[in-house]
C-alpha cells in the first residue's frame, strides 16, 4: 500500500474480459480516494502475470473469463502470491459461483451493481484481515449455514457413467419430479446452471429426455420408484 497526503491507497489490479466493463471499473476507481489502479487484465492468465510483475495489494476479479477463469486465477494467485488478496467482482451470485470462489481463496465477493464506495470498502476490509462481502452475499452465507444438513451425497467415484456429484444430485431431483425452476431453487443456483448440468448428464448417459432420466435413476439404484410403480 502507498501513502500520500495522509491517505493510504491500496494498489489494485482489475481483471475482467469485457473491455467496456474493465475500463469503466478502472475509471470509476480512479475517481475515488483509497485505491490506485496499477494494472488491468483481460483474463485470468493475464491477471496472474500482472500480479507477479506488479505485486498489487488486491485483485478485483471477474469470474467468467476465457483461457483461465476467475476461480482458477484466484487459486493460483493465492498459492503463488499470498500477500495479494482477491475480491471477486461479478454478475453472478449463485452458489455455483460463490462457493468455489471463496474456497479458492477470495476474501471478498461483490456483484457488479456495487457502488464505488462499496468496492473501496471491500478492498480495505480484506487488507485489514476482514471479509469484503456485499450485504446480499452475507445474507446468502447465513442462509446456507442455517439450512439443515443435506442428505448423504454419493462419492463422485461411485456415481455411474462419470457423473459428478452435482449432476447426480440434479438427476435425483429430476427423479423426484422437480422442474428446472424447482431444482434451481432447491440448489440455490440459476435455471441456466441447472440446464447445463442436465445437458452434461444427458450427454454422459445417452439419455434423451426426463422420462428416460427417471428410469435410469431407478435402474442404477440411485432412486426408488414409488410403491406399486413398475420400472
């Protein structure tokens, strides 16, 4: 961190693959006290390289980027340059975005509707050893902690046809008769994420529709048919 005129400035690198968004963030932060933007990256690989070159205090990290996404870039930065903190700044606030980023080592998480002052507060919070989380993300974490323990999940190596744990979970919810919207609410993810999981599990198993998926879950012993139902 650098000091000038009595104000401590955090040295920041901005990583976002969208040029207009990246330049907008850089311009916004340039108008605010307490931060100094020292570099800007268009993907995760470039972000990691800039951290090695510039030794910033914080990286403001987008998640969905080409070549190397924000989660992998965060993991590499925290492993190779532990002095540099990461604050995620993304459009996405679903569980499949939030929790991998936090597990990778991000200390802050904001959505792109955050104002400049909120971004600056998050930057200085993580440098002080605190978490830089938006109020909505804090609420989501508290909700997650207050939820009942999920049922025992099948180990990934035990799932048939190479299905991941999440794909198997989606399959079981299909077998329960839930719609995509209901599955999304149950798993706290977006409907688009549910559709991606369904497409992946259909591709791996050769299934064509939900009815086949239900029969598949019964045949593999993943779910039990209702009493009296013939499979």
